[in-house]
C-alpha cells in the first residue's frame, strides 16, 4: 500500500547530501542559524514522537499560534508525519477569536507563544484540551524541552490521499469562521503541479519572508522549496532591505502586493541586484498594474501573478514561460491571474449556473484534485458551496478572455483583502454595532497604495449620543486582529439605502474611494 502522507513525499525529495543547508535564518535577533536537511528530519521526528507519546486519537487537531520560526516549520512537518491535523492560527488573533477556534475545532493539543500561555491555556483547558505547550521564536518553550527526550527516528504514519492534513480557518461573510479541510492529497497534488509549472530547478534558492499561518507562506512557498529539495533563506519577519540584500544569493521570491510596493521603496533595488533571480511570484491580493509595470522597469523581471484560496490552494497561474499549451500567448500578463493549472477546471457562470460567453463577467467555479474536502463540522455549508457536478463556488467574480487568461474583477459578499489578508466586514460591523451610542455601521474596502485595499468604517449614532471615531477604532483593536481594523472611521447622519432598505455599500465605496490617494 502506498503511503500518501505528505511528509513522506516531501522527505523523499530531500537532497542526497543530507548535511547540506536546508534553511538559513536571516535578519533580526535570530539570524545566522543554519539547519540541514538532517536537522529538519530529526527534529520533526522528535516532535512527532512527542505527539505519539500523548496517546492522541488518530487525526487529532493540533492548534498552533506561535511566531514564525524554523522550529514552527518543524512542528508542522511533525504533525503531518504523525498523522494528525495541523491547525495554524494567525498570531494577531485575540482571545475572543482563539476561544471560537478552540471551541469549534476541539484540538487535542494547543501550542502557543510563551508570552501568551496564561490566557491561551485558560481558554484551551476550559474547552477540554488536555495538552498546552509553548514555543518561542528564540527556540524557547516547553514543546522543545519535552521533545528533546524523544527519539530522532520516526516512520511517517500511513495515510491515504483523502486523509485530513490541515484545517485552515477562513472567515465567513456572516462573521462566523469556517474551517477549510485540506487533505494530504489536496496539498501534494498542488505542490507537484506548481513544481513543474513554475519551472523549479535543482539549484533554486527561495527567499521566505511570508507568515506561515496561511496558504501562501505555508503551502505554496514551503511545499515548493521542500518538494524540490531547495534551500530557504528564512526571515522571521519581512524586512525590505534584508530581502534586497539577499537577491544575489537567491532565485525565487514569493510575496503579497504589499511586499512588492515596500521593496520598490528601497533605492538599492536595481536590475543588477536582481540579476541572479529567476522568478518573482505575487498573490493573496490583486497586484496593481502600476506595481507590475514599475517592478518590470526597476528589476527587468516580470512578476508572475497567480490565484488561489484557502479552500483550493492554487487554482490558476500566469505561465512561467511560453509553452505548447498556450503558444505565443504564453506570457505573463499584468492584471490577470493566468490560466487554470494542469488538472484544474475553471468555469465562469451566471446566476442560473450557465456558462457565460467568453469575456463576460460571472461567478468563478473550480474543480480539481486540489479542491478541499469541505468545511469542518459544517455539512450544510459544504453542500451549499458545491454544485451538483462537483464544482466549488469560489465566491469570486471574474472573466476569461479569448486567449484563456483569467481575470478576477471583484468578490462577492464584500470581502476586503488588505495586505494579503482576508477581512470580512460583517465581523467588524457586529463589534461596532455593540458599542455604546452606535446605531448602525457599514465597513467597506477602498483602494490603498500600500495595502492594496483597507477598510473604512462608516457609522450612524443613536439620538442624543456622541461617538468618537478614534475611540471606536481603539475599542476594535482590543477585540480583533490588527489587520482587520479599519484605517478610518467616519460618523455620518445616515447610511445610503435602496428601496428595500439595504445599505448600498457600492455608494459608500465610491464616496471614500479617494480617501488614501494622498497617502
């Protein structure tokens, strides 16, 4: 019987020279460390054996909210090889959010930063979690202390392709987060396709400057490097100057549009500095055509844009190079996300689920081996999001042109993508509406030169009440992750409504569209 455990597949791609550098940390207080491929294998084995010693049921959830570190990567690999389910949580999440995730996922183990142990452990133990460990970005904490007593030899647990490997929480438009369930097969199929499609080469070196609690940094970047046996230059936090300095030592960089705009602000970013690079990839949010063009002029490189979701990993990509499938049209085009990846089917449909003509706008639906198993403990929602013939309704709106290029033109349900992170207005509005004096609120996304898009909160107040917009934002910061906080709060006499009484958010978006142009 073949073992479809994702770790086993990644491990099989490690180089023959097991003592070669797999990860080198760069920048900050934790730079200058080198980890070999042997280190990754041995340390993840010790962590997997620690999990094994806890006598957890097969497929237990392991919730992890820690700062980025190579040890956090090793923990991810350990969870895969131990046959459990990795549950990464954004480090910006506050207690109310963590309480929901822990209550919903019921993890057997929670791993948190040492500084957060007090409040996280209370939430976890109250929810019935039996084991809470700590892991600091400086390699401190109880997790590594406990793992040090275990063997560094471990055989990956036998897994089927359909076995659950990861749950990624993606907020719902109602404010209730949904856990997207990704299998070992979902992630492996996508990693293998991207390795071929993006032309990964034996001597590639990846600059890893993304967070590792979401699809882009954890799956696209890390899986890409590991399944190609490529070393990573690892930054715990994105530092534009450090990335520019690393370009001559690397060949691949992946970032969200915000990172590219910040890199363009570095005077040392030149064609000569980027001459050794092979590929720059952008995703997680729309890339402004101005950024696309300026990057091309400054570096001589054309950014490759792609499109994916928590529920699907990667769906489409601009081509790495012209090929037989796309012929002369196989170049990277700004403002598009390229073609459906091999093995993926993508269609654009109208409200009656009928395919729209070429070039027409409609709802994007996808089907393929990378598409998730469904939402954790939400069978009705899962059924609702799939068509009768097995296509997943992405919730995105777009078009396919006569050459086959896909363009995303909008998002249903008013989703805001700010700096590469999904922000759902309903969640923020529910918090604002509970505040004293607030009658009603509407949160809309508007263009921003750095983050691509940011939220603006527009609210009305109750008769006789006085509400300070700055205090509203301060109160939100105590309840929500920082990336969800609107950049501006405005008090108005009334919100615009249609004849049915629904707030017309399109009018609000137009009213405040130029708010950050001067910035």
